[in-house]
């Protein structure tokens, strides 16, 4: 129970939350005693994020973010910048709050009852959670790709055209056709589906579906794309294609990607953020994180001692 | 022996059989090394013996009770030389004989009738005697057989469980028997109806007036059985009902599933469901005494001619009745649409209503259509509201302010009161019942199929 | 911004187009939401209107205007000397009532006026007197003060007075209204709790009509329904959920059950008429036949809910018992069934509530007959509460409208109690696995 008094900077977590957090640590630690010692020891060090969480030309700027689900706190005092046209990977064990954090960036957490977000989040200097902010154009600027491919039960064409249609982006049919084609091309799907645009999107393979979802997201010309474990439901070949795609998209978009796979983070991102129990432990260049992590917890995670 | 006495005796025998079976099993166990040497627990031997003792006897007793009147009647009527031709005449004669046998017929008693009554009495007496003898012999004999077969090696439990399983299966088959019963009862009488009224006239005739005059020379003595006005009336009322129920039910379901918070939902949902629990006769009363006069007055104040029993009143109230039905079915299918689809749409910047209209509803459409079809089948088959509020006049009209009649109203009118099963008037009700059964069957079948396919899609 | 898509649209143009449509999209959103709220409001409004309408129409039926009279059991007037069954059968009790009324209003003369005077009291008053004398033979020749039901016209008039419909007379003449007012002034006319409504059977006279017979009929019918549908339904559910092999026969049973749940109730009435009454020659109008028909009707409901209850018992319980060497049947009877019982009972109560409110199929099997006597068994001719409501709803008298609504209130009260019980049972006995 020593951990409770240690992070003085952060709001005092509820009693039961602390218990479960300790339990979690204990559970993962039972595998080897050395890890247990390490986990307990490093608890005190999470108080401050190590590495370089901030950058100069930030597209998204988050300061002191706290997220609560009802009474329970899911994110503790996280500050992070995501630079323009940069890919930032967020890694960490299950339930560490990385997905929750991602969903704050385009206010998808609004759809969850009892979810409360505190702190300053800005997109190009504009507050994301400002009282007058309309989530509709915000989400058009900050697109999202989900863990499980979720194409609408419509045709491939309609899936991609959905965003432009609701936002009224295309004024003519030809314009819409062009947007659909461009988006599918950028998602690397055009050649595979150009002959069956009127077939249902749910009929595609898993990897194709996820690329369709990416095409759907870029069809509204977003500035930022959030990806929530986009490859977790895909086989290695499909995963490789998506990673290639992320590589290409980086030229034009700012991308934040949550992933379970450290190899993936290493392959696609420039910066990597390591989350642990709702806290941001370390942010650094991807290379630094994977070759020379500053924090013991990060090292323990990337060397596979828990996760 | 009277049947109740016999029944009581049989129950007693069953108890005795259980007791003796139980104790014999224990005795058998003692001689062969304790309870453990038995293949089953002693109580199973008891139940096994009791089943042998009681079950066949009960089945035979049941059959006897069902058929014995008919057999005795056939024997009595068979012995009478000159009996009337018509079924009604025969019924009357037999009723006379029964009354005479019971000793409450006064009036002109012919010797022939006297003989028949005596015959009936003697048949009944011997029938009772035979019944008692048969049941007791069967029960004791089979009970004794099972009792004697008890041995430690006998697998009593398996045998008992086998019988139980068969009983369970028989109960499950009740649904099939019911369907067959419905089909047989409406089909049989409908065929008799179609012998006197051609199917084509019934299905395509435009005039309905089933009242048969007493004398053949009166006006309209033949009755007219063209059911088209009933079908249109039913469709008109159902259409009005669906016009109310579908938008209101669907929108409430959408609001409750997509917009309302937990608190609103926990209050509004049970409140709406009250509407589903109100008996139809209450809706009928409400429609006839409150809504219909209100609509009539309203129409008159707008200068329209309205009947006091209008299709609109019945349809509106029926619509209100069906709202919770549509809303709970839609609620189910809307909730079955995966959250990931909503997230996908919201993540692209859709408003909530765009998400609902363009993604959730299209995805849930098959389920919603299935639910609406079930609701239509309910509206078509709904009886009390239309009986009390829609009227009897078989008008061929599409004006909702006029009085119309429906298939169910006519079934009730034709069958309440005196029934003559040899007149087309009574039989017509069964033909209408057949139409009703077939149309709702088709609707239900399609609806259940669509809903099932929809469920599988997201499972 | 760079030209992101290779299309002709710049990101800025896209942003502008989105912005330009935002207002109209948010307006549509509000309208859509408004429709949702309006729909819920409509549904709730319907509930409120329905209940206030019924209650405002029916609550006055729970009181009944009674008249206080001094009656003398004068043997001369009654025309009897001794109190025995035979003499009571033709004794003139109505004359006793008439004498009492004439005594109260001595200055009424003329045949028409007298007849009008006599019509103040319900014509069931004579029967009440007869019963009283039969039970207390020593009253013969004595005088006592008793309260009698007033006639329904008097009742209607008195109730309209309190509703301040001053001008309303209904079928009451000015003269009669005068008598009523004088009786009211002396306290000889009073509104009292309407016990008749709960103790009598049906009657052509509204003031003597009650729901006792219908309630008993409903009770007997429900008992038959429960005794048949619950065991059969549970057995069928057990078979389908625990034993049924996956084959076409099982599929057929399932399809049948689902379909029967949606067959119009009146069709079950046709089945009852053709099979139970015409073929098996069971008695008409009897709760036995009504119960049989309602059994067939509620079976699908009970089977479906019982299966849901069985499904909710986790497989681990079955596996545990099976692992101890119990047979399939023992597992079900000893472990699964007791755990599923609360859910099954809830389903049964809901099925019974459905059966209690059902009218249409019972009309087919003759439960619509005019029945005054309270039934004493499942083969006595009887009616049920919803059918009684249906019958009364047809009567034009204002007093019957009031009684119909009151009967509806009783029916709804019973139904609400049953459903509350079901909800309570579910909450109380529900287990979370």
C-alpha cells in the first residue's frame, strides 16, 4: 500500500482503485520475483513522465489530462505533444488507458456515459473540449480507425462516400466519384475493388475491410488520423500492408496509433509513448525507446517481462 | 363405480404400488448385500412400479371418458328403426332419450322412446361396470408384473427416466397438436362452408350479409357471402393502426436506445410497457365510449360526416395498443446493431441523427421490418377493439370516418349466440377464421424468418 | 495547408463546405430528437388519458346511493303466517317496501305518482328482505329500519348533484327529484360504499349488478389454465432446452411454438368451439373449457420464458453435477430446475396476466351468456371479468357505464398486482452468475 502516498502530484486515487492497481501489479509480478521487486520499486517513479513529451511544432497539445469513468480514474495527469505529420505510437499493457487517451483526441469518449475528461487539449491551438466546440467538424478534422474493421453494411462505394455525403463535401456526383477513387487509391485498395464498388463492404477480407475503413476516414480530408490497434484483428500479411500504408500516409497526415505490438510501433512510428496504469511513463524517439529506454518500467515491458 | 371414485381408488393403488415397490427393493437389497448392490436407488423401484400400475390405466381411463358417450350414442341410435334424417333432428331425439332416461321428460312418450331410454340406461350401467373392471384389472395386473420383476440387477432408474423423457417430449409436442387442432377445426368446417358457397364468391364477392331469413320466400333469404368488404375493412383499420404505431413506436425505441439517459429510460420504458399490459377489452371500451364520440364531434365541427363507429377510432386505439409492441421489438434490434458501427459513423463526424438514420436504421432494417410484420399480424387478428368500436356494417369504403367491419368482428358476430352447424352462416365464421389463420401464419413465418436471419448476422 | 487529396478540393475548401452545412445539420438533429421526445410523450400521454378516463368514469361506482326505510314484516301484507321455504317463495315482499315508502311520503296519491314513488328503491329490495327474514324468522310481525339500494336512476341523479350538474335530471322527473332532495336533507338517502358491486353477480338492473360471479369465473378459469399450462410448459421447455436432439422434428416444434405465440387469440376460440365443445362435448360457458383454450394460448409464452430461465443457468452447474455421476435427468431435476424456477414462475405470472385479460376466444365458447349465479366449480356456467366488461359496455344506462369502468379498474388493479409480483419475484430471486 506504500504506493498511495508516493505520487503526491497526481490527484489521490480512490481507495479501491489503488487496491486493484496494486493487485494488478502483484498479479503480473507473480511470474518472477525479480519483476515484482522492480514493479514495486518503479511505482514511485511514474510521478513524472521521462523523456521528451513535448515538441516544437505540435499539431495536438495535451496538458495534465485526467479521465474518469464515473468514480474510477482511467488517465492520470498525462501531458504529451503530437507533432505535425508525425506518427506517434502509444504502447503499454492492457488496460493502461492508451485507448482511452486516444479517444479523448476527437471526443469519442463523449459517447460513453459517465466519462469525464479534465485538462487542456488543443488542436492547432484550439481547445478540443472548449464549451463552444462542435464535435461534428472536429471529428471531420480528427478521423479515427478502430480496432475491429467496422465497414457499414453498405456497398464499398457508399462506405467511402458516407463521410463526404453527410458533410456535403462533394457538390457534384463526379466530384464524389473522384473523392471515392482518390481515397481508395491512397488506402491502396483501389485496384482490388474498382470492379466491385457496388458490392457490400462487409464482403471484403479483414485486411481489405480495415483499409476500406482507412479510405473512409481519409475521404473527409482529416488532418489527424487516430488508429486504435488497427491491426489487432488482422493476419501478418494484412498487417504488413496496413503498416506500409501508414508509412505513406505520414507524408500528409498526423497519426496517433495505439498498438499492442512493439514491433509495429518500432516499424511505423517516429516517437513512442509508453503508458502504464493510466500514467504516461516515457516518451522518446522510437529508436531510443526500443534501444535505450530511460525508464525501468519501459525496459521491463519492451523486453517482455510483463504485458 | 362412479368415475371420481374410480379415480381416487386408482390414486390409492398407485401409492400402494410405490410403497410395495420401494420396500421390495430394500428387501431384495438386504438379501444380496445392502443398498449398494441395487442398480438404482430404492425409490426408483417404487416409481417404476407405480408407473406400471398407474400410467396405462390412466391413459385407458382417459380414452374411455372421451369416447364412451359417442359409442353409447351410436349404439342407441343404431337400435332405433325410423330415426330422422337431419342431424338436428337426431340431436333432438337423442336429447329426448337422455332426458327420459334421467327421468325428467314429461309429455308424449312413445314406447319406442321408452325402449331406447331403457337401452341407454342398461348400456351406461354395463359401461360403468366394464370400465371399473378393466381399469382395476389393468392397474393391479401391471402393477403386480412390475413388482415381481424387481431385482437388484434391474435398472429401474433408466426405465423411469425413459418414461419421463417420453412425457417431456409429449408436452413439447403440445404446440404441434395445437397447430394441427387449429388447422383441422377451421379446415373441416370451412370445407363444409365451401360446399354451399363457392370459394370464388367468398373470396371475390363484394357483398356481405350473412343473415339468413327464417323462411325461404323472404327477401334476402339466401344470404350473401362476399368477403371483400371484410378484407378491405380489416386492411383499413390495420393500416390506420400501423400509421400510428410504426412511427411512434420506432421513434420511441430510437430515442430510448440512442438518446435517453439511464434515468429517462428507466422511467419511460415501463410507462410505455403499461400500454402492452392493458387488456384489449379495455381499449375497446375506451375506443367506443371516449375516442369514437370525440372523433365524431371533431369531424362534425369541421363539417365532415362521421359515423359514431368509425374505422378511425378503432384504428387509432389499436395503434396505441401496438406502440409498445413495435417499440420493444425495434429496441431489441437497434440494440443488436454493434456499437462499432455507431463509433465508425460518429468518428467520421456524423451527428447522432445521421448515425441513426444512415447507419443504425439501415443496418437494423431487416429486424425492424420483421417486427412491423408481426405487428401487422397482430393488428389483423385483434378482435375486441374492432368488435366494440368498428361496427357491423360491411361497407366497401376507404373513408376512415365511416363505419367498417372486419374479419374478426364477423367471426364474433356469427358465433356469439345461437350456432347451427349446418347453416352457412355459422360455418362462414370458420371460413373467415381460416383466412385469418393463413394470412397471419404467412406474416408470422416471414417475420420470424427475417428476424432470425437478422440475429444470426450479428451473432 | 498542402493539397492533401489529389482532387481539386483543398483542405480549406473542404473545411469551408463542412462549416457551411453545420447549421442545417444541427437543426435536423434537433428536429429528429424532437420527434423522439414527441413519440415518447405521445405514448405516455396515451397511458395518462386512458387511466384518467377510466378512473373518472368508474370511481363513482364504488359508492352507491342507499335509502333508509322502516319496514314492517306484516304477515297480512306479506300474505304468510309462518316462515318456511314454501311460503317465503310467494310472499309479497315488494308490498312491504311499498308500504314503507307510502308511510314516508303519505301525501302521494294517484296511481302514476305512486308508481313513481315505488321506483325510488331498487326492485331487488324485495329479495334482500326475503333473505333477511329467511335467516331471522323471529322478525315476522316486527318493524325495523334498513338501508336499501336506491334505483339506478336515483343513484345517477344523486351522483350528478355532487358533480354540480344542477340542471341534469336524466330519467328523473321533477317530482322525484323533490323527494330525493327531501330524503337527502333528512339523511335518509346516503351514498355508501357499494358492497353489492362485489357481492352480486350480473343483473339487468345496474344497482344490483356486481362482479362477484365474473371474478369467481375468472379465478376458476385461471386455476384451470395454471394447472395445465405451467406443468406442460415447463416440461416442454425442459425437453427442448435439455434433451431435444438437433433434428427436423425439434425444428418443427420450435417453429410451431414461435408461430403460435403470434396467432390471433380468436383463432384459439375457434379451436375451442370446434374441438372441445363440438367434438368432445364439454359443457359450454364453463371455466373448464375457457381454461383449456387459454392454456393453449398461453403455452407459447410460458415455454419461451421457461426456456430463457433454463438457458440462464450456467453450464458449469450441469457439468459439475454430471461430473459427480448424475444422470442427465437427475442433473435437470435436482440442479437446473430449482435454479430456473424463479424465472419460470415469473413467466407463468405474466402468462396468467395475459390470460386474465383475454376476451375474444372466450366469446367463442359461450362465456358471453348472461349469468347471474356465482359459479361453484369448473363446470358451472360462468363468465369472466373481461367478458363481463364487454357485456356491460354494450348497455346504454349511465349507471352501467360507471360500473363497466369500475370493473375495468378492478381488472387493471389485479393485472398491475400480478405484474408487480412478477417484477418483485424476478428482483428478489434473480441470481447473477
